[in-house]
């Protein structure tokens, strides 16, 4: 199996960690919502408003490829799809996702990127547990195509990209949420991830090679088969339309919000499936921009119920994000006036 090599650019204002047997590329400080006019081998993603308590133990990084491009993006290996695996215990409605891209390059006419949810009904995928005999992403359950010039990139999560399917989908089984770069001609895009070692060793990130085969990042051979990260992908879900008596755990979080639509006070309760101390709450508008100061709160307080005053916001759709360790979830809310 071909072993993939990489450069790692650590998100820090002043430091960069280089893993053994790897060379450091050029460090370029990113600017918010910036599109480069020429391909750049390595870019540094500054932590911006994500410094400090955001996700506590998670340190966001942009990982570049050995010969240009990005590990979580297109690169010299010809990868065409990237995504994060999400298990389903009880069905819920998937409306799309929030994707944090750190950089993109557009040359000439913008290429088209497809945001998609794949059923995990494929066969022949490779994981560390078994090569070419594991279940893997298969058929696309839902997707939406977007020109690259409409994709948001940012040096912080404050301007993540929101991609919603034209028709929400009820998810009964495990799925992969990610993006398809098949047909890219000149453009380049790179997604932000957690740092190596922060993915809980669960092999949740998958990639599709140019020959059509699927591999987890570990099975692909990155970092001597030990690259252990999560992609910065947040599923946008709706618990109210799946015929549920009780909200399920989605990506490690059971969240309930009411009323929805809301005019002033939004009540939020959440339970973490794994032991957790702190939770980060963020509110994004329909364009993926943060509209309220992020809230750091203890899991115990959030479990008992927390109120957020939305009276200052104009009418429209928003996305409430909860982050705790490697657990993260977004739910759409409507503000009415």
C-alpha cells in the first residue's frame, strides 16, 4: 500500500511543530475569506477567536500535502472525496452541514464542489482493522453542488461555510458527511482538522482515491499509518421532524431546544454521551458568520437548562453549535419577529 506523506502546519500565532522525517513548507499567515491567485504549497491557519477554550483539548490545523494541496482536500495524490463518519443510533433529519475550510485557490473559471452525505453501504474500503474488506462510504444519500467561488474560507470558525441540501433527509443508518472534488481542474481547497492525536483513534475520516477506492486516513498511510484527526464538519440536524419521542444522541450530543421558532429567549438543554466538563456554544447566521459572543459553559449547567437571549437578532435562520471535546453538533433555529 502506498504510504502518504504530509506536511503539518500547526495553528499557532508563533510556533509550528514539524513531525519526524517531514520537511517544513513555507508559512503564510492566512487572511479571512481570502482567495489566492496562485497555488501555495503550505499555509498557516491562525487560531483567531478559537484560541483558548474552544473545544478545550482541540487544536485546529490545516495540513498541507507533500507536493501541494491539502490532506483534507485535493492534492498530488489525486484524492477526490473527503468526509467524516457519523454513527446513527436513532433516526433524525439531516439538513446539511457546516464546513470549516482554511484555504482555497481559484484559477480561471471556478470548479464545482459537491457537498454530500454517503450511506455506509459500500464494500471494499480499507481501515487499519482490515484491508479491502471493510464497509465504507457507498451511495450518495443527498448532495448539493456549489461553485468554488461561493465557498467560504476563513482563518477562524467565525466564517465557516454552510451547505444545506435542497431537501432534508431522514438518516436511519450511519453515514459520511463530506465533499466531492471529482472534476476539479485547477482549483484547490483545504479543510481544517483537529491536530494529530485528537481524533480518539476511531478512524472517522475517510478519503476516496482516484481509482474509486475508499480509505480511512490511517489506512492510507499518513504519518506511518497513525494520523489521528477529526475533520471540522458539523452536521446540521432537525430533531423535530423525525417522529421521535426523545431526541437521540447525535455525534455524542443529545440536544433539545425550544421554542423553535423563537422570538426572544431560547431554552437549550444538552447531554454529553461521553464525560465532559465544558461545552462551547456558538450561534451562526445563514452565511456561517458568528452573531453572538461564544459562550463557555459547564456540561452540568447545560444539562440542567440554559437560556440565550436572541431578542437583538433580526428574523431569519440561524445555527446553534455545541462543541465538547470531539463531540460537535449544529441545529437550525428560526428567529421570528
